[in-house]
C-alpha cells in the first residue's frame, strides 16, 4: 500500500510540474512578459495546493482506492491538451488550471498511509510517502531534454501513458483499510468544521514554513545564486537540484526521527537550524564552503521538518479527519512557497542586497520554533482532541 501510493504521488507530481521547466521556452514561443511567464508556471501550483482541501475531504469519505485512479485519469486530460492543443497564453493557462489536479494527490495518500500503520510507525511511513514529492525533480531533469530529443509533445504523451498505467495498477492493488473510519455529514459541513479547528490552523502554520521554505528555495535559489554569486545558469540549476534532492531524502528521516524522539523535538530542532543558517546566509560569505554548508543545512532541516509535521498530524488528528486536515495543511504548505520569492525579489530590488530577506526568514523560523515548543508541545503532551 505504501509503495503503490508513493509511486502514485510521484507520478502525479511529475505531471503537475510539467510546465515549470518549459517556462523559458514558452516565454520565447508565445512572446510572454516576465509576469505572464510567472503566471503560467504558478497557476498549476496554486490550483494544486488549494485543490487539496476538497480532495482530502473526499478521500475521508470515498477512500484512496477510488480517489487515486480517478485523479490520475482526470489529470491525463489536461496533460494531453497541453501537449497537443494549447497554442496561446490563454490555452496554456486553461490547461495549467486543470493540470493543478495532479498536485492534489498528497491529500489522498496521507490519510491512506496513516490508516494502514500503527502510531509508532506512522512518522516514517508518511515520510516515505512524502518523498514522492521528488516527482517534481523527475520533471525538472527530463522535460526539456525529452522535448528536445523527441519533439515538444513527447514529455506530455509519456506522462499521459504513465498516468493511465498507474490508474489501472492502483485500482487493482490499492485497498482501503476495511475498518477505516468514514466521517458523517456533508462535504461542506466537514470542511467548515475542519477550518474552525485551531489545530488545523496551527499545523498549517508549521507546514507553510517548512514545506513553503522548501518550495521557495527550489523556485528562487537559481536566481539568487546567479545574482549574488555570479554563477552561470547551468551551475545554479545543478546546485538547486542538489538542494531539492537532499530535502526530499531528509523527509522520511524526519518521520523516522519523529517516531523515536517525538515530532515536537524534531520540529523545534529543525526550525532552530533554519534560523541559525539563514543568519549565516544573510552575510553572503564565500559560497564555498560557507554558503554551500548553509544552504544544504537548510535543505536538510526543511526536509526533516516536512516529515515531522505530518508525524504530528498523525499523532494529534482523529483518523476520520486526517484527509480533511491534510488537505488544508497541504494547501498551506504549497501556498507558503510563493510569498518568500516575492519578498526576496522586492528586497533585492529595493536594497540591492538579500540580507534583509534572509533575516526575515531567520525570524520566521525562530518564531515558528518557539510556537512549536510552547503551544504545540502543550497540545501534544495533553493529547488534546482535534475537535476541542
């Protein structure tokens, strides 16, 4: 169950990220402005993040055996449309909007995996599943190369075939736990209840900083490395890939550590490390070795933190609400990655330096760590009910 759902997460995230590597190519082909290019790349991510909220709630009711194949097959439609029919900015925005559906599977897999594992092993299991976010790296490394070698439609055709095959395998292999808790009430009422829970907002804050920080660096680090250290684009892209891979690998480790040490302790350590290393990065010392150590350290800390957040979700949230809460928390994480690049760009454009941006990151991480060490620690210690 874990392996099949993790593959599904990676495959749908591969589809979700198809447009991002082609941003520069589409900018030239469609004569887009910088803002239009950013919008084109951002639409699938924003829709995929917000779409996790209803998809998570539906998963609580319908189960992952239905949801995974359905979402995979529905994602085929915008993939083929973008590969063969889209030929204008409006067309690509329309296709990108529906392509966002591929980014919602995170909210399917978390409650599914959570239901199959005992509490003592959920952190590692959810961390392994979360490593499926590496599907975005598959797209980053392969889309442009496949388009150049076999034609612009080939990456989309390949992903469509993989999605169809996965949908069939998922339908045959996946099984929802027979005794899983099925919530009562309408979708709207359950979503409203979930959004009113203080715990939902608290966990969303933690994940917006941890996963949002990862997303922000994966998007903005190439620009930063070129501007601050004069690297060429290829070198900056490779260093960013290293950042992403390390963060992905650390996610299951964060879950494993949470099983043994408790998610609160892991999260406080991770946020403290990000705060300290962001201060180091703020002074823009030599990229080798100081800058490299600082950025890779933040990658490891952010990856560990993303795994620990969902270990905490598994610990504090009732089984029949995990999907709904995961949807909201996952949406917060995706959305959290888009504000830091805007802040960094504005800071650099105004001051000609990134120092203030990194100091704001350090402050945010420190506040999050303090919040975790106080409010969330009290809640975890008392085993408070999520509906309280």
